[in-house]
């Protein structure tokens, strides 16, 4: 029996049976997702204990540096523009 025929068979069943199957499938998938998350969380916590706290903050520093650089470009352009205006006046 192929997956498509099982789905067709499930479509012919009453709505209450389809909902029950839906909740069971969701519970099984969520069990695997949460299990994988807990398993990888254990490894990441062990790794962070060995490193400094600076390594955990590194992504935020990268984002802040990008924001500062993007702000510096327009400010530099404005300063150049005012400098040219002062020269001409």
C-alpha cells in the first residue's frame, strides 16, 4: 500500500478520525523535534561552558558593527556635503 493510497483512504474516513490521526502525527513529529533540540542543547551548553562569554555575545557584536558601519556611511556623506558647501560659500 503506497502513501498516496493511504492518504486517499484517510480522506474517505469521518472528520473525527482524520482529526485524531492529525493530532497523533503532530505529537509524533513534535516528539522528534523536541528530542533533537534537547540532544543538541546539551552539546551546545557544554561547549559554552568551556568558552568565554564573549563568544556567546559575538553575533550581537557583529550585528552592532554592521549597524554602526551603515550609519557611518550616510553621516560621512553628509559631512562631505556640508564641507563642500562651506568651501563654496
